[in-house]
């Protein structure tokens, strides 16, 4: 059984910073792409950032220059450093990963709330 467990969400004032973490556990042979998505109330889930196993990154235009995605392959963990946060960044943030274990499939974490006050 593979699980993705997120941590690091919370309440922060505009201009502040938060760091999200997502650790994969279970029967894992390898992890390919990992990423973060977010969903605000009444909105569709959207991509925030992704990172390949080799470290290539991709960001939504709305977070470029403010957010940084990174990963530690030895710890099966992906991070999202969020700086200069804005009220419009308020959402539930979900971790996502393509994991090869007993089989190969895409997994989602349970989500962590990020709230940015103005």
C-alpha cells in the first residue's frame, strides 16, 4: 500500500512563507514525476509545480519566481517552498506522484490547507 502524506500547511499573512512537504511510503520501487496541485473553493484543481526524478521543474505562471519545488529521492519526499504568498494562493494543496511499486500508477495525497490572510 502506497501513501502520500503532506504536511506544512497553515495560516500565514500576505507576504509570508510556508514550506510544504510530502513523503511517500509503502511498497515503492521508484518514483518518477512528483508535483503539487491546488484547489480553491468553487474552483477546479490546478497544477502548481512539477519535478521529474532528474530535477527538471515546471511551474504555473501564477507562482513563477515565488514558489520553488524540490525533492529528495533518498527520502521519497517532495517539497514546495512558497514565498511572497498572496491571498489568491489560498487553497487546499495536494501532492501527486507517479509511483512504480507492485504496479505503476498515479497517487494523490489527502491535501493540506493553506490560507493567506490580507
